[in-house]
């Protein structure tokens, strides 16, 4: 989380529980994206296996409550050293 936050041009609601960070993104932000292996895309705002409710650590920079998914995806790829899925060679 701390490595990703400064890389984003706009940030929405971000939650954390100390060891995990949750970024609010628009619905279907997983379509056609292979999120880095070290991340987990949870649908429906459900956080599986969370020990408790995470706390809000960042409020939106504007009026939209979510972080744009493409800049978040690219920042995560950079932090985890993963090549974005559209840059990988296609396998037939």
C-alpha cells in the first residue's frame, strides 16, 4: 500500500487493517485484466478471511469514491515487477 499510494494520480477510498490494503474500484474492474499474483480482486466489496473490519485510511481526492482501475493496475504491476497483461506475448 505505501508503495502504491504515491504512484496514483487520483485515489478513492482506501482501507487497511495493518497488513492488508483494500482499494475501492468500479465494478467489473477485473474484466480483461490479470491482476498481479500478490493481489486479490474481491467482488461485491466482500473481503474474504478478514479478521475484522478494516479502517478507512484515505478518503477520496475528489467526489468519486473509487480509484481508477488502470492506474492502480499499472502501479501494482510496477511495485510487484509484473508485466501488464496486454504487454505479454499472445499464446495461440
